[in-house]
């Protein structure tokens, strides 16, 4: 991007976005749950679908690379940061409303809030999401799941904006939801609204299930330390955390990155960790598990940015 194009892009964005919605050279460690990551050239927070359409059209017009982020909870941003534009959803695009058995949420709505709204209206099916530290847009993108539940079971309609600013609606059958996969990983469209179809339930039973999942999560997972959630995908026939634990890797560290001593399936930032530390630790865990068990662990966390 030459200086003239950069200046024109900035001027056009600043023409309709407030200063707090358009940040330049912004450290991504401030916007990810890992608290790691170099600067993004542009970090943009659209507050309406119309702003999102304008932003994506401009990004396409100026041929900028694009990264779309939800809560920043399942990503590791490399130390050199992200070239191009990052579009992140926050408060203004986080509304949640209930219409009968349907729950409609903006992409930025946190899963814990969506799960709580469902429970408040005695709707069952979303209890599994009560502790997943992500947004609903990100949850659809990754088909997030926990405790034998996943978004695939409840997602009924997803609305998106494409790179030219066009809007689309996807029915349940069109989402291609599989293990940590959706169609949006390949088509690059930005999810802006999700409609869930839930079932009427008993509020006491729903609340009890959420309390149980919360207790299990808090007792077993290192929620007090920065992380990106489960680091590795579940290998066929195994559990990643169990394999790592059995191999004696709890507490293994590279720089500020550590295999959690509380749950071996998590790599945590114990203070000042760089992306290079985390990647070095991931590679060392992969090497030792392959050596000990003949199993290839694949990262569940999205690794993005410039090497």
C-alpha cells in the first residue's frame, strides 16, 4: 500500500467512524485473551451492519489483507503483528434478544451472556456455552463446543457481509459445521448476526446444569491466567490434555509460555510471553507427543499475523 492509498483509506474511514472505532498500529496484545501480539496496521470496530458494509468495501477497494475477530479468545497473534485491517466486534454489535424459542444475537455478544439470556427465558440447549470465553460470531466461525454440546446443534440462521458489502443469510444446512470448522473459514465472509433455535426447558434444571459446568470449568481450567483456551484439537481416539499430562509435560515452559500445571491442554501466558515463546512450546509439545505416542497434535488456536 503506497502512501497516497494509505492516506486515502484513512481519510475515508475517519469520515464515518469515530476515533475510538478506528485505531492505527494498535498492539493486539490489548485485544486478545492471550495478551500477546504485535501491532495491527488498522483495528476497526464497526457499530452497525451499515458501517461493517462500508468498512469491508473499503478494505476490498484498497486490496488490504483482512482479519475478522470476535472476542480474540481463540487466537495467537504473532509478534510482528498483522498487516492490513482487523475488524473486531464489540459492544454496539453485541445485542441479544429472545423471540419465542429463538435467540438472536449480534456477532460480538459473548457466549456467556447469550447462554445467560437463554437460561433467563427458560430455553435449553445452550448451557454448554456458559463458560466458553468467546463471542457468538467466533463460536460459529469455529463451531465452538464443550461438554458434548456444539454450535452445530443450535445454530439455525447466520447472517453475513461479504467483501463487497453484500449481505447473505445461511440456513443450518448451509453452514458446513464440523469439528472446529464452518463455511466461513473458507468463504471469508463476516458474520454479523446469529439466530439460534432452542427448546423450552425447566429453569431450575437449566440453572443447575450451568452451575455444574461452571464449577467443573473453574476447578479444572487455568482461568486465572491469560490463554487462548484449549491449545490443541482433540486427536482421534485421544484427549490432547490427557496425552500431554501422561507424557509429563505439565509445567514445561519456553520463555513466558507454559503448559498449565492445572490443565495440560492449555498453554498459558505466565507473564511477558511472546508469540515466539508460545509457538516454540507448541512445537516442543508436538515433538514429544509424536515421539512418545505416535500422535500428531494439531493446534486448535488460530495462529495469525506476520512471522
